[in-house]
C-alpha cells in the first residue's frame, strides 16, 4: 500500500499529485487577499489614532494625525532599508560578474602551484 502513489499517504510524503502545485494566478489571489487584509488593519489603525500631534524634524514643524505620522515613519524606514538592500545586491552582482571573468584588469595573476625548486 505504501508503494501506491495514488494513496492518501503519498501526499504526506512530499509528492505532489498532478495539478496540485501552485500557479501564478493562485499566488496572485493569495497576495491580493493578504494585501486587502493588511489594508483593513491599516485603516482600523488610522481610525483609532486620529488625535493630532506636534511634529518637529530639523527645520520642519507641523501637526499631523498620529497614525499618519507613524505611517510616514514606517514608509521612510522601508525606503531606507530597500535602498541599502539594492546597494548590497548591486555590490554582489558586480562581484559575481568579476568572478566570472577570467582576466580582469587589476587582478593579480593566478599563483603557480608547482613545487619549489
């Protein structure tokens, strides 16, 4: 019974039945549902934090609702993280491109590993 791939235990063993794998469309629907749920949570957060707060940053001064100020801070933080991540990815791509080229100008010639005389 364990050798029969159509048995119910075959799914638990890590094997996928035909047409059981995720598709791009199912991934898009999953992302859409998660996005809508996140927007609902953000909307509830904004509606519960409407009190106005005084903000001062360098030469900028003003009043904003607390939730909006926090969302701006989160967005700014995400942009900064994405910028550092993009810089690191670019750095790794450059290093990988250099590693693929056998004769890069400025790199030392390969060491001769023959026995010493």
